[in-house]
C-alpha cells in the first residue's frame, strides 16, 4: 500500500484510539445503566427527593437544555438542533482522539465522547437528559442548590480536567524557558 492509501486510516484510528474508544463505550454504557436502573428499578420518579448525605440528594430532573439547563429546548426543532450540535462535537472529538499523542489525552477524550453519547441517547429516547444527583449547601436560614447532574456529566468534567492537565503539565505541554 502506498502512503496515500494509508492516510485515511490515520485520521480514523491513531495510536491511542483504542483506549479512547474503550473509555467512550464504558462511559456511555455505565451512564445509561445508571439511568435505567434509577428510572426502571429504583423508580426514582415515584420516590421524590432521596437524601444521600447532608449535601447530596437524588432527585429526578429532565434537562431539555445544555449544562445548568441553559438554552432549554422543548420543541422537536430545538432538540434536533442540540442533537446535531452534539453529533458534530463528537465527530470533531473523534478526529482529535485519532491524533492524540498520549494515553491521558486519549482517555480524557474518550470520557468526553462517552459522556456526550450517553446524554445524546437520553435526548433521543426521552427528549431530555436524565439528571439525578443534586449537590447543595444549606444552613438553618439559607440553601444553595448548585447543580443536578449525571454520570455522563461527571465523565465530561473529568475528561476536560484531564485535557487541561495534559496541555499545562503533560509531556507535550509547552515548557517555560
């Protein structure tokens, strides 16, 4: 084979693509399994708020927007637009993954891709993303509800942190003179 014939494969699968793909599949599967269990087995919708710790509750929330419920989209056009944006983001992240030069970058990108796919499956299946973990701070006279999230969101944040670490302190990070 000539070098020109091998070039397309290089853009689909890089040296660490298998690691990223495995992370994406495991993340998406774990996210969907947790949501299915909470919805169908534990029946969180019927239980209301479930206290786990003094600052963590389980509470079912249907997020029709993006992070923090921003840009909520109730209609099919808006939901389709969010899905299209997510599909484009996953495709671009896959290209980045194929070019990843370290295990940490590949793992981080896999976590982000898997989280995006998990939330995308929700949007296709339910028209909204299933969120269920509520973090909050509370005193006797004040309460702050910070964020309701799911396992996919945790994976996306962990992936972003991994990419930030890699870009600032990793092997290929620019070093100060």
